[in-house]
């Protein structure tokens, strides 16, 4: 019999099944052979969009986030909770719904594990350019009913990241990645349908 694989999941118990999230407790074998419990929140994944207009402004939405009890300025974003919808399709839908714009050019900017210490959530941040107004009118409900949309020069958004007034993790990462991408002529971008290994099989 060979050596035991370290960090293998040797048992799992579902503790809570919610509308969006599940909570399970995994028994994980450590590198020294001991087994410990780890709580894991399973998440369907999400997309966020850095939408840049021809003037170099980035689109930000503001909405109430109940978990932190605050109004947050964020990139347009949404869950991957529609059966059969690709990440790119979800991003296009969310941008049209939340910001009332469509984009002609789409690329992958970066992929994130938002809270890998306890959650399976992975976020794909897209770059959207060549923006035009959408013909669709989206009537938001709940928090989205009071959502506002603004365009802000990218350097101003960067400053707000460092002053702590933009704190959403995918927004922070996306804004800073956009600065790097623009400075390097977007040479590191991946195609909009690039493989997403951290989400495969989910």
C-alpha cells in the first residue's frame, strides 16, 4: 500500500442547503497524517465586468450589501446561477441589466478565488470595451431597485481603492488589473471564452 495522499478529503457532511449557498464540513487529511475538519461554503461562482468607455471611464454601480450593512461602489457583477449560461453570456447580461450598456469587445482580465479559506467561490473578471447604450430596460428588485450607475475616470477609481472607499474584492482586483493591462497594451488578455480551470466541473 502506498503513502497516504496529504490534504485528501476523507469525509464530508452537508450541514446546510440554502437557496444560493451550501455549507458542508469536510474531513481533510493533513500532511502529517492527522485529520481535521474544515467548514466549506459552496458557491456557484460569479462574474464581474470592468467596462471602459472611449474616454477611459470605468462603470461603477452602487448598491446596498446586507452582509456588511453598507452601500458599496462596485463593478457590475452577478452570479452564475442560470442553468446552461456561460460566464461570458452572464457577463453580457449583467452589464446590460445593471449598467444599461452593451460591449462590442470582450476579453478575460483575471480570475479570482475570493475567499479560498472557506469558500469555493471563483470570480471571472471580464474587460468590456466599445460600449454603446442597451435598448433593454431592466427593472431591478430588492437591493437592485435603488442601484445607481456612474462613470468614473480609471485613475480616480484607483485612488479610491487605495483610500479604502472601494473595497469589493473583485472590483479592487479588476480596477488595478485594468491599469496594468492598459499600461502594457492589453498584451496579457485572454480571449473571452478562455478555459476557466478553477471552475471546471462546477
